[in-house]
C-alpha cells in the first residue's frame, strides 16, 4: 500500500510510478514514409528547374564589364556597399 507521500509524488511526477505504459511506436517504414514522401514531392516539383539554362540578365554588366569587381579586398568591399552600379535610385 502506498503512503500518502508516495501518492502525492506519483500525481506530481508520474514517471516515479512503478509501472509505466510505454506507447508502442509504429514500424520504421511508417516513420520514414512521411519524410520520404516530402522528398519525392519536392523533387517532382523542382525537377523542371534542372533543364533551365543560365539566366544572363545582368551578369555581363555586374561581373564581366565591371572594373571594380576584381577581387575581395577592402577597396572592392567599400565599393560594393557604397555604389548603385546597375541599379536605379528614385528621386
């Protein structure tokens, strides 16, 4: 028979009970089916992207014809954060 103190402790902290009811887990293939299904759906949706070519909207202006974009030194970084090259400003 449990004492009053043990009964109170069992109510406050149910893990201290002598017998635990362990919930059964589903099999591994059921647990893995949801992530596998998500991977298949995402792969199916984004598969057409693999057949697209390189989009050359402004790469020639920004990278090939830009003399300031030659390296990653302090001069280039200060130019990158202080210019509007290829962009427009609204006035």
